């Protein structure tokens, strides 16, 4: 029996899963770690937390599954995108990673746009300068922590730091590199023109591979720590959403998925380069060699519900523990008792600023219409509906670009909720289904590891062999009509508050 390991480095924790060649998960381990927010709008994590979580995860799943280390054919790594990892000449971490949802770099985005030009930037990177992307974080460190920048010898993305610790290789791949805003996305290589205009030394950046390519092999030291065999191949892997695409079979034209994880994503595969001139959605290289994806991203999707759980649902957490249930299961039951529209209460999920469609780092969360009649359950459902409306915003942009979808899959933690899936179906007005496997990005990068090590001949062929879907949840016409009224109002709230958000940020 041959095995494949998928490591999914998320924001709240790292999930490691071991699969057999049929894509069946045999064992899983999730290790959580903290998020640091030293100032409003900042977000950082310690790269060593990611590595330690990966080590613990791999050691655990190998032991749980009983797999012999000699039978593990390959490892794939998925990860939260855009985070800045800076290492010195000895490979030591110089500072905590500034991660994807950090919003401190508005001035640096202006600097990038000024130096490169807005149109040229979209021509090269397929995206405007955004606070979440890595390039602006690099400039922020250069502008604000010059001593740290002077010591920097290597710049990596979060999952690529784990790769380095596993293999000793400085490598990345096209899907994750697309989110650094330093890659020539049409040509799938670092942009010398862009690096020159920004004054960033190309030698700081890792070698770029396609996602299924082998990027290195596990060292003796890492093998001993993780319970692996020295020399086990590690493939390029993918950014979290590109990995989820593989894990859901979204690897050919016409397929799309919605993720409600920490962030929210609407993702569509395309074999032809398609770029939004306004930059409201992102075009990146995908994990299928020679193809791309178009992706709308909302910053605080599942994060909104986690924030609500952690601050207001202690009773549900305690009750769920006693029942052996997930707190979100009880929260779903409470939200399901509240009518559509939450008795005229709406939620704007802008806890960490917003990307699609507003590109506004200063906007913040809002409960709109709050009255004395509203209960905790009303606020809970309003959070779920507000996140669903934010996903609809992304869908509207993709539809406007002519990106057509025949199949919509739901994944991420929110995708496991039947209530949330029905909301998506009703608000999108299309069937929403799930894949039989719940492993998403971890399965996706395990599939990439299988392709890179010869288990399958191509990514689409592997997905056809492995991915199975469940029956869809269809939209309910009456619900869709009711949601449409509230969605229309939802779209009017941000424009009304935009100037006030700027004023608040300047205080």
C-alpha cells in the first residue's frame, strides 16, 4: 500500500491528513496556534508555530494510520496565502510573519502603484496593489524596520517555510506566488520589471515551480522529527484556495466552489487568462499547469462566526462539550429558528477590512438595524447571512466578467453546515453541493503529491479518479425572493458608510 500526506497550513491551525492511493483519509491531526494583533488591523503569526504543528501532525497521522514510512510516496503542502516570512542568511526567522489579513500597508500600496503604475501592475500581476498581498508587506518592513530588512536573505510564504524546514530548499509554486504581487501571472515567473521598479532583489525570492512538481526531498533531520523516511519527495503544493480547487475537482472550465473558511472565497477555474480591469477579483495561476483561476475573496467569513462564538457563545461551547458535539452544531440550531432577514437585522462582515468587491482596508464590521427585540440568536443568524451576502458580491463580479459556472461546490468549515449551504443556494439561485471527502486543501495537495510522484498522470485525471460529490441542495424559490430584498439593502450600506469608515480610521 502506498500513502500520500497533505499538510494544510491554515490561520487557526495546521491540519495534516494521510491518504491511501484512492484518496481515502486514514488519519487526521489538527494543531492550533495563536494569532497576534499588536495593533488594530494588524495580524501576525510565528512561523515556528507552523513548523511545530506540521511536525506534530505528520508524526501523529503516521502513527495513527500504522503506515510504514517507506510506503509514503510524497507530501504536498497547502497554506494560507500572502504571509511574509523573512529569514536571515542562516535560515533563522527574523520577525513574526505579517499574514494575509493584516491591513497595515495602505501607504505601501500607494507606493507600489506610484512606482509601477496601476495599469502596468494589473497587466503583470493581474491584480491591483492590495494590503493583503506580500509585496506591500515587504516594503512596509523596509520602510519601518530597516534593520530587519537589511538582515533578510530569504523571503518565503507560510507553506514554503514549512517546505524549507522539511527539505532545506527555498522553493515556491505558481499559485501561491501569484498572491505575492511579484509574479508575472500570464508568464508564470518572477517579474524582473516589477522587482526592478520596487527595488527588491530577486535573489531574496525562492525558485518557482508548477504545483505538482517535486521541489525537494525530506532531510535526515526533518525525517527524524516527523517520522518520515529521508528522501521522501515534497511537491510544490498550492495556496489554500488552489489546493481546495484540486480537492473539490474544480480543475476544468465550468466548475466553481465557495469556501467559508477564515476568509470567504468564490473560485472559478479557467483555461484562458481572464482579468478584471477594476481589480475587484483576483486572477492567479492555478494548481493545474498552464491554467488560471478567478477568485473573489472576503476577509472575515468564517472568522466572523468564530469571533461571535468566542465572544458570545460560551454557553454553547460548554453545552456542546458535554454533548460531545461541535459548538457550531448548536449555533446552527439556534440560527435556524430565526426567520430570513433576522427580523430586519443585517451584518456587514468587515472585521478585517475587505477585498472583494470594495478593496477597502478601512471598512469595519457593522450590525445594521439592531433593536431591543433582537436576541443573540438574531445576531448569530445575521452573521451567517451577512457572510453569505458577501459571497454573493463576489459571484456578481464573476458573472459580470462572463465567467460561467455549471457546478457550485461548498467547502471549508461553513460548507459543512446544511443551513449555510442552503443560504448559499438560495442567495446564489443555483444548486450547491459538496464533495464526499471533507478534507479539501489537504486532499488537494495529496493529489498533487500523487501526480508529482507518478500515481496519476495529470491533475484532472487524478480528480476524476478520486473526487466524489454528494446530492445537491437546490434553491428554494420563496427563500430566494426573500433574501433578494435584504441583499439589495445590504449592497447599499457600504456606499453609505464609506466616508465614515475613512473618518474612523483617521481618528
